[in-house]
C-alpha cells in the first residue's frame, strides 16, 4: 500500500537528519559512505536545501537535525552551525548538539550547547570511536541525565563493539532517568539483540531510521509492536535515504491511526518539548 493510496493521519516529524555546511557536505557524506563500506545506493548531498526539497515532496513538516564531532575541537563550531540552521529554518528544525568523550571540559561544552537553544545531544560511538559504556562516555550520560536533556545515540553495528546492546544496557541500567533514544531500533544490524537486551527498560525510545531497507515492512511492524508505538519515532537518516519510500513502508504496515500519530509526530514532539 503506497502513500498515495492511504491518507497520512497526521503531520510528519523526521526525527533523524544529519546536516552539514554546504562547503563540506560532500566530503562529510563521502566519509559516511566509506565508513559503511560504499553503500549500494547514492546518498543525498547532506545540505539543508536538499533536506527541505525531499522532505517537502514527501509531506514532512519538521526535522530533528544534528551532526557529530569526530574530535573535541569540532564541538563548538558544529553546535553553532546547527543552532544557526535552526534559527534560519523559521520553526522547521529542532536541533541537537554534539559532545565528545575526549573533551577536557564536557560541562562547558554542554553549557554552551544549552545556551545555543539546542534541545539535546547526538552521539555516534562507532563513528566517534569510543565505547558507549566507557568512563568518559558515561560522564556525558550523567550530565545529560542531570540536565534532563534527551540524547540520541547511534546504536548497533555488527562490525564493532562500541554501541551494541551489550554496552547500551549498562548505560540504561546506570542512568534510569536518562532520556535515551536508540537510533535504528536500538541496534542497527543487531536488531534481535536489541529486543532481547533492551526492551525491558522504560527509559529508551527508538527511531526507525536505516531499518526498513534491511527488514521490510512486516518485520519492522513486528518491532514496532514489540517496543510499543509510544516508544518509536519515525526517522529517515538523511542524507542516507529518500523520505518518500520510508513513509511508504510505514503506511504498508497498516498501523492504526493512534500508532501513526505517535510515531510520526507525538513521541518526538513530547520528548523534545515542542
């Protein structure tokens, strides 16, 4: 069932979008492509202009945008870029900042992030090269829990042992009040492990990004029903995927109207205080 055949029952909030300055976007996307082994498709260019274009064509009205620092010296400039794009978006963007566990002053980094009006934090342990339950990373989770800030974390990769469920379970257990979002249904490429190890924790929310291409609509629907629609947010992982087929896959699942409303809008809006 395609989107033109079924009416979307609510606004759509894309809860997982990477954006980069135009001058370096091509290089950044090329780095992602190489990291994931030259994906069997052509990613988009990572600019905000393209995000708006493909989002508008698919009927998306709001975007959660972010980037990640691969070294501590990048933190401030990335956060200021994200904040500037939020300001220019005229209400279309909600921004997340970046932190890095090797920073010598994480408290200052977090303070600047909050002062810029950013609504949470994005981490990518595999890309940033740290273990999610290392002492330095746990300090970041501790700061976010104390500040009440949601933290979106890339979770899962069968090739590494940085963000897999065996490490995320330690984070969730240590910080029960942390507002933790596990990208890619809590464990990209290790989805069964994520369900087995993480689904009993009530302080974790999922996003759907970079999942449908691998699992298809039926298995993805089963994951939504396992986690519960009140713990799932729709996300495209721009610039990796075209938004329209991602929405089409959601609609093929034939969820009920309340489930669609929660996944497409309410869960992310509530989590980030919109």
